[in-house]
C-alpha cells in the first residue's frame, strides 16, 4: 500500500485518467473529489462489497435454476 500525505487543495494522479483531490479536512473526516472517466465505477468500499455479495448471491440462484431444468440428452 502506498501512503501519501496531502493538504487541502492538493491532489493525487492515478494513471492519465484519474485524479483524487483533497477537498477539505474536518476533524477525522476527509472530503475527496474524484475525477475519472464515466466508464469507471466509483463506490465507497462498503457499498462495493455489498454489490459484490449481491452479485454472488444472484449467480448462485441462477446456478440453482440450471440444476432444476431438464437436461438435454
């Protein structure tokens, strides 16, 4: 893991397309601004993990559906 120190108004560049800016710092909260192409999904980690869990559950349900369908011989 790379750890960087930045002040309000400073930024971090990731590749050519993603820029993360420090918008403000208040107590233990940091506000980030993220500029990235529209085709890149950006989520808080807890939301991302929930999406991954829901996708895994949905794929299990599809697998179960295939198990009850008649098989071609």
